[in-house]
């Protein structure tokens, strides 16, 4: 656990000139395998890329709206103040000082991008946002560039142990509501599942179930991409049967007509759309941990 008086946070590998790579790609915390003992240090790394191949996106105060640490029976910790003030750094090392489940939650600052019409429309289709394409067609703007402001809302779940089953059974950290605008929340603890068991996931936008959203589960198995797609129900839920142990991420994108003009510092240009990218990453163990 991290407190200002005993802060153990290290920032390494300065990165420069990252902004052009950050859009139209997935954005996630590199999953972290279960940690054997409380007090061990883990390395948080934001990655951006395609097909679950990532490069470091970096941390900094200007590019972050929040970085928070949730754990059982402890106040939420705000880690944003420990990030570098200007130039992005690739990794953050954090000591997890208590056993149990730990949830790290990151929200990016908004950024603006403009894509030519064909590329924008293709991206809408790939992310299950055809309703936006339809709106553009109905308004006569389908052949115009897509002017968009986007934000990232991501999580990663880490287990620290071992600990008695009675303790883990009471630990609901995995299901903590982080009040993200677009939020991905597992309804079972994925770190208690064995490969092939069902993982239900709930997607909410503005605290309401997001209906009909395309949700993707990503994994690399023997160097090959495994991608599972599902569409949310009327309750905003999907169920994945994740077939392999190892690193996974679950992602979703939502878009609405622009509502917050002028929210992007340094960008005076107008936008037409606001997009929100939600993501949850975790390491599915080869053998399940005690059920919670």
C-alpha cells in the first residue's frame, strides 16, 4: 500500500513524443501475475497498441485525470500526485503492503483527434459504433472528417497472497465501483477462476447499464491473438469463457455527441464527438485461487 509518508514509487524510462500513437488503439495496464507476499513491489505500465501488442504510453500529471488504488478495508489512495509533473515516464513501481485483492484505476485527460471520413467510419464499425455512422449519414456529415475527443478509463486487478480462504471470501475489491464515466466491472473475481470458467462482466456508462455495446476479450496464446467478442444485454452484461491462463484484457468503446466544448486544455478546435474507452486487465491463473 502506498502512503505519502512511506511512498515507494519509482518512475523510469523517460518517453518523448507519444501523443500521435495514443488514439484508435487499445490502451491498458499490462497485467500483473499474482504477487506472492505483501510488501512486494509491482511495476505498473500503461500500454497502447493493436492486437494486444503494446508499447509504453507513459505516466504524467498533465496526461492523467486520476490514478487510484483500491484495496480491502482501506481508504482509496490517490497516486496521481506521485506522477511526473511534465515529461511522461514509462513505468511506476508500487509496493502492495497488504494481502488480498488490489485494484488500480486510471483515468486519462481528454485528447482531441481528427480522422478523415473513411478512416473514421471504418473505426466506428470496428468498435461496434455503427449507430454513430448512421447518425452521421442522417445528418449529411458522413463524408466529413471525424472530429473527436477521447478519454481512457482503465483498471487492473492484482492478487497479493497467500491468505486464508475466509479472508479472501470477504474481499470484494474486484467489484469496487470506481465512478468512471465508462466502467468495466467483473461480476466474479477473475483471479479465482480456472481457464474455461465463465466470467460475467458489467459495463456502465454514467452509472447506467450500457446496452448493445461491443465488448472484446483479448489474449495471446502461443504467439497467436485470441479475440472473443460479445454484445451487452439489457442489463449491460456479457459473459466470457476465457479458455487459457495468462494475461487478458476486456475492452469497450462508447461514443456520444460532443457535450463538453472547451474541456481539452490546449485545444481550441471544435469537436463533434466524445468517445470513452474502458478497459480491465488481469492475469488469469493456471489454477484457480480460493473462490470469493
